[in-house]
């Protein structure tokens, strides 16, 4: 029997205002960058939950988005491009008492890091993954990313693209993420609410925040994102993965973006399953790998 699921309320709690979660380093992105909205949403969520910064680890890869941990009062790891997920997985498994948050870009998460995403979802790693989806490689000055729309002209596609963009939310629903949400990053209230829900959720929480890049993506502006994002209708069944997929597809067919909490379910996390396995074989003291891996097999 697995231990009953408890929400992630075990964080050490403090009473701090959003501004108290700001680091000494002032946020620096281009003027009008949507990543400021993601930061605002995260700071508000941390304050609303009351997460103790001493028990918070913010992991990122490489990209404009991946600078975000600099600006947050937390432990942080600025890792290799595309490798935030595996590093955060290690942190979470070693210290399940910490709140682990990944912040990174669409290129970081779904291009070079794309191989890791399904595995974090299927393993149900207890962390919150915030994708700062500006549908372009910002830091390297405007190449197409896996989420770019075909019509977007980029430095790598000066005459327009030839590939259709992928949908991170559909991908995560398919691979078993247990909390999936989406919003326009400029809607800080909703972003904060969804991040809070994700952090309190025990399991792999994926939040896609659509974040305009005023420097390198003329197609997906703050205005187009704001207008396109539409809350899933009242009564949307967040426990039904098919309903979530349908809502995303339907919105897309109508030129909109399904926004809000799309899906939430519960199943044991990897650290819970591992703890259970260790307990099954006699606990930590006489921990013997040979009891877990049957070495007698060919
Ligand atoms: C191994 C490796 N390959 C390529 C790069 C170059 N590089 C740095 S950031 C980046 C893409 C960033 O785009 P994204 O993750 O979407 O974040 P954004 O800058 O748009 O926020 C690339 C290709 C790198 N730093 N390391």
C-alpha cells in the first residue's frame, strides 16, 4: 500500500510579501518581455503559500527565461541548456522536503531538453515545471523553437517556417503529468493562482505560461496572447484527461488558447514509490541493492 496522498503543505511556512521573495539582483529582460509576468506570478504564488525561501530550490537551464532564478530568494541551480529537469529531479529525490520549481523556455524544455519531459511526467516527480513559452529562442536572438507558429519569420526562417508548432500542454497531458495548466503570463493573478495550485499539488505540475517576446517574435504579442487565451468553461471536468485534451483541441480549432487549470489527478510520486520500495526491503539500515535488483537473473 502506498502512503495516502497529501498536498504539498509540508513546506516550512513563513509570512512574506511577494516583494520579499525578490533577490538583490534586479530583474533584467527586454522592455515589454512577458517573462516579467512569469516572475510576478511566481513571487505572488510563493507569498500566498508562504514558502520559506530556505526550503525553495529554483532550477533553470539556459535562455532569457532561465535567468529567472537570479531574481528569486531561493537556492538555485543554473544548469546546462535543456538539463534543468534532470537536475531538478535529482534535487527532489535527494531532498523531498524541499519545494522544487523549474523555470525555463520552450527551446530549453522542448527542443534540447525534449527527451526529458515525458519521463518527468510519467515518473510523477514532485515538482513544479513552469514553461515560459515565448515560441522563439530569445537569448540567441530569434531562431524558431518547437512551439513557434509556422507563419513566424525568424532568423532561421526569413521566408516563413515550414513546420507546424507543437503544443506543450497536449504533450504533457499525453505523458501523464498530474497537474496541467496554461495562462497568459501577463495575467499575473491567474498565473499566480495556477502556480500556487501546482506547488501545492503533490506530483509533476506543468504550467505553460505564454510570454511575449517583443524583440524576436512579432507574431505572438501580448495582445494576441491576451485575446486568444480563454478560460476553460465553468464545469470543465479537471479530473478527465480526455476532456482536457478536447478543450485544448477545440480552442485551437477556433483560434483560441485554452487557459486555466486543465487537468489534475493524483497518483504516487517517484520519491514516494522509492521510499516504499526501501521500506519493503527492510528499511534504510540494512539497505541492500541486491534485494531490489535480482542479480541472479541473466
Ligand atoms: C548545448 C547548448 N546548445 C545551444 C546553446 C545556445 N542556446 C542558448 S539559449 C538557447 C535557446 C533559448 O530559447 P528558450 O529556451 O526558448 O528561452 P528564451 O531565451 O526564449 O527565454 C540556445 C539555443 C547552449 N547554450 N548550449
